[in-house]
C-alpha cells in the first residue's frame, strides 16, 4: 500500500493543474515528491549563486546585496 499525500481530491487537482511540471504532453513530475525535489534543487541552486535551469519559464536571478547599490555609497545618518 502506497502513502497518498493528498487529503482531498481538490488538493490533488490543484497540484496537477498548477504545480506539476509538464512540458506539453510530457509529465516531468510523476509524484508530489518529484515536485518537492525540483523546487528544493532550484532553491538550493539560487542560494549557492549557481542557478542554472534551462527550459524554465521563470528566470530567477541572484539578489543584489544592498552594499552593491550605488545609492548606498554614503554612510547612514547617526541617531542622537
């Protein structure tokens, strides 16, 4: 007997229609665990600064540090 992670049929439908990775008729996420692994790998790649995902619709760029911004070139005002 396999464990079913979906408590309701609507939750399965939402995952299948909105979050399950498909490329046309090809299903890449066979299970919800495949979806979680895909998301975890993507987030880990962004945190490490080496995000590479070909074929992804969403493009995630590493964030720019606040100290890299030209507007932060002056020292903050002191509080008295």
